[in-house]
C-alpha cells in the first residue's frame, strides 16, 4: 500500500445539511476557483456586478501543481506573501552531465492555499462550493446560459469555464485522455529543503518529458511529466524521489493540456487549462491561466459596466486568444522535437545553449509569451496614479507586438 492515503489533503468542502440548494440568476457565473477563475473574479471587483464563483472544493483546498511561476508575476499581482523560494538558476540534468542556466529573470515557488486566498482577498464576488455537471440546455432567447450543478441550476448571461482540462461546459467535443493532446504529471511533496530548481531530461524517468524538483521552503515538489499521455508516471516519480533520497508522500497529479483550444464556444468563455492555455514543452500553466484570466476579466468588466456588448467581448477575447496560437504552436514543435534527439547529442546541445547570450534571448522570449506587464493591482484597489487596466492591456499588447516583430525580424 502507498503511504499517500494517510497524507491526502483534508477535505474542507461543505457536505450534507450545509449544502443548501443553489439557483437563480447572476450577472456573471465563474466555474472554477483556481488560478484562472480567481484572476477573472479579481478583475470584476468593484464593477458592481453580481458575480458568483463556484468550485467543488473550498478556495485553495486542492493544490494542483508544483506552483512555480516567474517572480514578477507574483510581484505585480501583490502576491509576494505567498512566495516560498526564489531561483535565479535552472539546473538541467541529463545522463551525460549537468548544465546550469543563469536566467535573465527569477522564478519562484509559492504556497497554493495562500496564493488563492490572497487573490480572493481582492475579489468581491460570492463563492459557493458546487460540482458543475455541465450546461443545462442551450442559451435562451436573451442569451442567458443555464449551468447544472449538484446544488441546482444557475443562470447568467456571462458564463466562464475555468474548470481545468475537462472543459466541462463545452458542447461535448470528446476530449478524453489518453487520445487527446494532454500530458500527464504527478508529483510527491516530501518535507525537506533544497537550494536549486532542478530538471531531469532522462529517459530513465520518462521517454518524452522531464522530471523536476522544486524546493518550496520546508517542502520539495518532486515529479515527472510525460508528453505522451500513455506513459504512466507513477513508478518513475517514485524512482526520482527515491534517487533523491526523499519520501514518497502527499501525491498530486493531473492531466495537462498541451494544445491551445477555442476561447469561446456556445456563448461560454474558457480560460486556463479549459482553453489549453498551459504552455507545451514547459507545462507552465499558472501564469498563462492568470494572464488569459485577467484579459477575459477585463472584457467581461467592460460588458457589465455597459461599455461593450457580450458579442464584442466574445470576439475580442477570441482574437486575443488566437493571437497567441503561433507561440503555442512553436512550443509544441519543440515539445515534439526534444524527445527525438539522441540523448548524447541533446546533452551536448543543452551545454552549448547554456551560454549567457542564448539563455537571455530564449528566456526573455519565453517570458514574453504571457508577459507580466499585463498584471497589475486589483481594480478595486487601483489608485488614480496607478496604471489603469486598459493601459496595462495596451502595454501587454505592445509587448506582444514587439515580440512578434522581433521574432519575424530574426526569422528573416
Ligand atoms: C503535477 C503538476 C505540476 C505542475 N506544476 C506547474 C508549475 O510548477 N508551474 C506552472 O505554471 N504550472 C504547473 N502545472 C500546470 C498547472 O497546474 C495548470 O496549468 C493550472 O493549474 C491551470 O489553472 P486553471 O485555473 O486553469 O485550472 P486548475 O488549477 O486545474 O483549476 C480548476 C478548478 O476547477 C475545479 N473543478 C474542476 N472540475 C470541477 C467541477 N466539475 N465542478 C466544480 N469545480 C471543478 C477544481 O477543483 C479547480 O479548483 C502543473 C501541473 C501538474 C499536473
């Protein structure tokens, strides 16, 4: 028997009598209260809209990842209290040697529960625990969408699916593992400490993918991610933990999308993993969930404040999403290519590419896929002298435009 059952997270979600029926109509219904859902709710704070956010668990109850993010994202969102450790170097192990990449920006690990609570502190929405089952029929004549939950049917003209890879509110497009473009990831969280953020590109752990160890204060997050959904990562996650002399406790894992999907469908908006916003190759999906969540939150805010129609929000958010498609495509190409390179050549390449100029160049472009310039203080707490959300959006779009121009120039 695994030791995990003794250390599974304590369930804090309301049960039995506490689960009173839920229904009625809201201005905005956000399904999913993790990174994407909370980022959207935060952008709607102070708008005066009646916003309901639902999740099957309490906010921050279920950690869904190793919780690594570029530090600047935490700083810009006022979330530094949740930071646990910071790294300026990425250590890459292969069977043929170790390389150290000194990054042009730092990466942080954070505490999931605390980060969610800090995001929630900036929201003025209502939260309820409820399991979302799917849509309850098509939109009515006024464009209201009904969502079926285990506590009743809730309707709203603006509905967001931030429920993760399952994309529960889509019209059933059959996206099921292991046939769908999904990676799988599993990690253990032993107590312990470390100084370095480490990755293993080693077929002993996974034929296509990588292993990692992310220290976070008094715990380590050790895991394996496979780009091939058919490869089971449990044994090799345990092998990696064993190789590092760490306990195999507190397991958590999930499917990770590696393909961008439509941002809107049947009147519903999608953000985060439900829209395939997790980056291929690195499987980094937190900052992108926040990034697209913020962009969507601003579009919805313009609707509830009467500055644009829902249809306009749909088309703007969809084109914002689609404008990133080429970047996701390139990352996916790299994800497919890396496992095909023979290990000895790959080790040599990793060493060669570790020179400062290349690392600065590539990691600056990588950060620009979802630049921290988009993030800012919570709208409800924005002072007059701070950047307005519209200005931040313009800054981020400028950054994207510059990035695209740069790459096109380089390709030419
Ligand atoms: C092992 C592992 C490690 C990872 N490490 C990192 C990392 O270090 N850095 C990084 O950037 N990314 C990492 N990722 C990817 C990252 O976790 C996701 O991309 C990110 O969590 C997506 O955020 P989200 O808000 O879209 O969805 P999620 O975080 O998956 O949140 C979905 C929410 O919806 C709720 N929900 C789901 N279904 C229902 C339902 N039917 N009814 C009600 N509620 C429901 C869930 O409870 C959850 O709160 C990792 C992934 C895995 C699997």
